[in-house]
């Protein structure tokens, strides 16, 4: 795992980590804080099951001041920051501890960032608290930690051989099978 000074070096000198907008004040001892964007996607409330192989209509919306996430709600969000990692760097996105202690989960299962990835991070946010949680665009929502691999990936994320669904994603991005339905 990279320490604060190594993260700054990679961003400011080597280019193996790309982050925009970059604010050095957001660098923590072993991570960088990420801020919540203003775009969101939610599923329509229905008793029908979600089938990842069947496209369905999703609701995309923008919030300028606040979003109230009610108990049990699930919403996709995005980070303000656009991130890129070289073929020898991997990363892990985790929630901020203060928000976790309020019952906010910021990723269901997809917190790993593959070497070669470029794009905004889509957040899979759920409120498991018994009370609503207030979210504001621009607030610190997550943190990303980076690690150097022992060797560069031969076929990094985004390589044409992989068919990487989320490479160069901009803004909040739903499951690949549902992208056409926004």
C-alpha cells in the first residue's frame, strides 16, 4: 500500500496515478479522500425482481444541494474525481469511517479498481441506519488506497481483449446491461 508521500509522488511526478481535480489537502496517511458528485441513479420502486440480463428503465437525476437517503434506500452515485491508474497500480475504494458509523455503505461489492482503470468511481450507496442520512454533493464520501503490484498487468483494464464495461466511465454509471436505458 502506498503512503501519503508516495501517492503525492505518483500523482505529481510519475503519472501512474492520475486524479482530477487533485487537491493535495485530501491526501491522508495511506489514501486520498474522494468527494460525492451530484449525479445519481435509482431504480423504480416495484415488487418485480431486478434481472441483470433484462434492461429496465432507470431514473437518473442531479442534486445541487442535498440528497436524503432513507433507511433501506439504494442509489448509485459518483465521485467528483476522475481517476486513472497505470498497469502496475491497483486501488481499493472504501467508505469514510464517520459515514460508516452512521450506517452508510458506499459500495456493495465493487470497491476494487483494476490496474489500467480510468474514470469516475460509481458508488453503490445504501442506508442501513434506522434514520435517514443527509448527503451533499462535494462532501467527503469515500477514500481510495493505492498499491503497487509486483509486476505490471500484461492485459490491464481497458484492453480491447477484456471488453471492460466501465473503462473511461464519466459520471454515475449503471450496470453495463442497463446503460442503454437511461
